[in-house]
């Protein structure tokens, strides 16, 4: 028999894991989040100096001691308040800045369930419903991609960056079957493996080249056309030049919704080009793949059925808690070659109906969040209409905002928006060309600090532009017009404060 000290937990330990206390405190959190979600005024970020915030956070910490402290419910409430208050108010109509969004609140409820039942989802035995839900969502979404239901595969990954890396690994392993075990063939004098992608592809693509041992220098940057899409006329010459440099391009990465301006590369033509040359076509649809669920917008990804893989962030345009990324492969045999490892404690030599759904050998993570659950639950509860309606509204709104902008003589659109991202510049009359870059940056920084709106900025052709990403269906054209007034006001402040100098 074990000594009594080993058989009974202390009262404090019991308290910390107590179901009743959990229920009461979950109620407190829900009430606070209700207040948070109900506050819909036009707001941006209340940017706090990190030292001040650290001080506030440290003030909430229990003094160091060996015994666990008892629960102070006021402190818990204060932690929740501080957390909520210091975030970007993503559900306010003032938030137009980035690609993450206010989630469908019930998605948060399901995510909360996931956190408490804590089922890591790479293995069926640990997360039965999430694994089944992954299969169901894969089938549901593949209806819009159009791949052979018996041949395609899908794994979830913790974000679009990891999905891009995983797909590129699969592509590399198909083209260079020995790379995984033997290393880069270029070490033995063979042509260097390389990846071709648009000049403004998301940085995760070149990062993947670094991680995979291919080297960032082996990214072949394809020039863009006036619409910021890969210029189809330049692909052939760029690939020929790469070959001259002793590069062996094995993968072409297209963007379906580029990060900077939301441009959609022409997948249809790129897929034909990739096939002719035996290249893997990966589509980075982290932002824009969600347009597939809309009958009106699906055409932006025309030709997707000819791609080899597709990264799709549901935590962007499907409005679920991050991370939730789905990585699709047209051919499961090729796709599932991304990782080649044996680990007897988790990977079985032969699968059965239970282990067949395991994804531990197909994704990078071992312990993985059951990220599909909010997406599947919302899809189950509301159907695809919820997502399609919101996406269509956001794209229409951005188009309307573009029209409003074009009618203003002191603003210039950088491009015609294809989805819900739009970049533009504030160009008051008399502004010297040399000050354009500095003025946009100064305006964005001041707006970020002043707290009425939240927008972002991006350099396009080396010159800064203001960038809005419409992720919130509560934003109307009136809010956009108010943003333009704010930009004029802040711009005047900047120009008068600095007398235009130093921009
Ligand atoms: C086109 C594109 N690809 C990849 C990513 C990276 O996705 P994640 O932030 O989920 O890693 C982003 C994120 O902004 C993106 O816009």
C-alpha cells in the first residue's frame, strides 16, 4: 500500500482542478466577453508602452512561495479585463488593419471546449471527433476545389506558414527523393533545387527555402504585372534564366490573395505552365482560398483543380479562432511524402480503421490543436452560407471603398481590389514626390497611436502605401469615409508638425 501522503491531494490542488469553481469562473469570463463583444464603437488600438503593461501584469502575480496560493477571483477577473482591454478591438468598425478578424463567437465557445477537453489531434485515439471532423471538412471543402474524392488528402497545420513549408517539403521530396536522407544534391555538384514564386509572395515561402536547406538565394522571383499578379509573359524567360544559373526549379508557388494587395495569380495558366515543365504547383491561398465557398467569387481561383496543393487559412476569411489551416493535396501519395520518419511509439507499420486517420506522420506537429472543431461546428450549425455571405459583403465593401477613394482628388488607389484588401496613398496637393513614402508611414504610425482606427501599411514598388483589410461585416462605407477624414486630419498634423521636412 502507498503511504497516505501519496494518495491524497492537498485542498489547494483539489481547488485548482475543481469543476464547480471552473463553472463559476467560466461564467465570469463569458459575462466579460459579452460586454467586450457588445462594445461596437469605432476604435483602433490603445497602444501601451510595454514597460507600463509589464508593470500592470506583474502587479497581478502572486508572490513567489512554495505553497500554491488560493484562488483570488478578483485577480482572475482583472487578468481577463487586462487581456481583453489591451488587444486590437477586432470586432470594432474601426479595425481595418490586418488579416485576422473577430471570430464568430460560437467558434470561440467550441475552442474553449477544446481547451478544456484537451485532445491533441494528430492521432485518432487522442481526438476521435476532431479527426472525423477533419475528414468531413476536407470532403466538404474539396467540393469547391474539385479534386478526385478518392485521391486527394488534407492535413491541418498550425498556420499558413507551416502549410507552405509542408507543401514545399512534399514537392521537394517528390523531385529529389534522396534529399530527406542524404541532404542537398547541390553539395555533390548537381543543379541547385529552387522555387519560383511571385515577387511579393508571403515571406513564409522564402523562409521555407531557408529551413529546408535550399537557401533563400534559390528563390526565383517572378516579375508582377500591373495588377500585381505574376506576369505570365515573364515566367518562361525567368525559368530559362534560372536554368542558366544552374538552378533546378521544382515548384511554382502562386498566391491566391497576395498579402500586400490581395491579388490572385492566374492559377489556370500557371497550372498549364507547371505541368508542361513537370513542376509542382502550390497555391498559397492562406488569405483567398475561402473565396471558393462563394458562388460569386470562386472564379478568382479558376484552375485550382489543376494545382498540386493548396494552403487555406480558415482563421483568416472563415472567421474562426487562430490557428486553423487546411493543407490540401491533389494526390495523397505525393502529398503525404512531406515527412519520412519512423517512430514506433506513434506511427504504426500497418494502419487499421483507427490509425488510418492519424496525421502525426503527415504534419509537422506531434501535439496539435484540434483546430478544425470551431470550423466544423460552425459549418454544421450554419452551413456554408454564413461564410459566403460575409466574404461577399467584405469584397463588395472594398470595391465600394475603392470607388469612393477614386473620387477624392487627394487620394490615389494603388490597385483595383480583387478581394477585401486595398492599398492607397494620401497625396495632398503640393506634396513633393520625395515625401510620399514618409508621409504614409507617419500617418499610419500616428493613427495607430491615436486609437480611432487601425490600418496597416505596405511598401509597393519601394514606396509606402496605406492598407485596409476589411474583415468586419459591421464596417460600412460611412466608416471608410470617416477613415479618409481621419487620414486628412492626421496628415495635416504631420505636415504642419514637421513642416514637411524629414518625411
Ligand atoms: C498569402 C499568405 N500566405 C501565408 C501567410 C501566413 O499565414 P499564417 O499567418 O497563418 O502563418 C499569410 C499571412 O498573412 C498570407 O497572407
